[in-house]
C-alpha cells in the first residue's frame, strides 16, 4: 500500500484533548467528530484539510486519555496517515484498531511538503525536499487490519 499526500504539521505532545475536545465525546458519529477535529489547537484544520492529506507531529503524538474518538476523528477528516517522531502507546493501538495508518519517522518534514509513503517497504519520500528515509514497516497482520479499515472490519472478513 502506498499513499501520496500533503502535510499538515503540528508539534510535540499533541494530546487527544486537542485532537477531539472532551465536549464532543457524547457523539460516536465519525462525521460529527471529524467536524471538530483539532479545533482547540487549529481552528482552520477542518476547512483546509483535504482527503489524502498527511498529519505530521513531533514527539508523543496522541498523549492524554485513551479515547478511540481521536483516531476516528482524524481518519474521518480525510487524513490518510499520521507521521510522528513517536506516539503515545494507547493512541498507537487505537489508530491501528480504527484503521488509521501511522508511521514513526524522525526526518525533516514541514507544513505543505508532499510525502509518498510505501507501507510495505517502509520508505517515506519527501517529494518536495527530494529526501528519503526508512521506517520499520508493520508486520503483515497489522497491515491487513489497517487495509481492512480497522480491527472489527478485519475480524468480519474472517467470519
């Protein structure tokens, strides 16, 4: 699986409370959650995100509470992948469970750069800067969960 997208960039310690503020947790509707994604950190996010864009963060992306709403909101907003230097462990697992691809990568990436990510080979190309780096690809079983759209959808294919 490969994706190509433009970067929307944030810094370190982006927590789940700014990804989807707690006042919206009474909804489980992905479209409703996406309409409020990042609004306490970036009021322009929902108006400028385009399907296929790639969200980039720094250290400890997704820290905070263990809400699955956060990766659901990101995915439903149109983001095709989140790239960060590191992820909070519960966010990491929730992202996989909801079918949101994530990549741990520490190369130079700026707002507006265009990235090409090859998940099978573990290669991230910054098309804008003409640079390339590698990351450990997910094992096949995790790739299948993400490709299916999440853990529940992957389990349905087994039934």
